[in-house]
C-alpha cells in the first residue's frame, strides 16, 4: 500500500519472470494434484481479497495473485500457453499502472476524479480495467478462454468451472472501479455552460500501442493456432 506505483509496476511484472521460469523448467516433474490445488486457491484468494479494497495498489496485488493461479494451472498442461498468459498479463498491468501514474491515481476516490481532468485517458482506463478483469471480447479474456479449453480437453471439468466462478469476483471489483469512475461524479462548483480544460503537459504517445494491445488482442486469436 505504501510503495510507489513505479515500484509496484516492477513487483507485479518484472518479478513474475523468475518464478514463472522456474515453473516452466520443473513443469514435467511437478505434482499435478498439488499445482492444481494451489491454482484454485490462488484464484479464490485473489478474488475474495480484492472485494473490499479501496487502494488501487492492493487491488492490483490481489489481481496478480488471481492471475498467477491461472498461469500455474496452464503450466501443467501447456507451458507455452502459460507464457502467453504471462505476456498478456504484463501488457495489461503495465498499461494500467502507467495510466495510474500519469494521473497520480492511488485510490478509488481519486480514480473517480480523473473524468474531469483527462476524459479520453479515463475511457482507456475503463477499457483496460475491464480487460484485466477478463471481460469478453477484450484481450484479458483470451488467456482464460484458452486455459479453460485446454483444461477441458484434458478431462478437467470441475477445476475450470470453479476457476471461472471465482474469476467473477475479480470481474466484480473491476466493474465496481469502472462504475465509480464513469457513473459517479464529485460535486463541482463550476456553473459555466462551456467546459474547459488545460492542455495536458505529460506525453501519452507511448500509451497508444499499449492500450491497443490491452484491448484488441482477441481478434488475433486465430493466429495462435501456430503455438500448438
């Protein structure tokens, strides 16, 4: 909660590479029952823990726990799919936290204030948050879709069902963030009919490709057959 957003970005993205590389190397010899149990526990803890949080850094941390559950579940059957999930997660998290840093946003209340300051960037934040929650047809739904398909092909029906149900908890608190950002406004004493804003002083050109990747990867999914 007390760390800076830039430090949180490193913890949530760069620090995932080491454990995922270890899991990738030991995946042929890992206990299937153990890793699947830990996966469903990670998804459940990440969903339940983020429900009553108002700090965006805590929400992103619990979301990271839930995403790690999906990655470890995919690692048991298709390590390449787990790496694809990791790549999409890093793109989504990097985009979200960079937009938070651009607006100096750390709480749900401050997120609701961004609509008056940067409306276009706020719209991108909404789409990225929903994608991070796994709402179809955005990019965040693609790895979940592929993992569910892979688990079902290997005869696991109960596990993906439980993971989908617990993933709805993540989608719920991301929908709550979207609601507090777009459908609620703080009181304003400005009675002018013509709204005005200062020109933004921070460049956002580097965010454009990240926002596109964070929302529009799913239409490219037919090309992912090359991974099999």
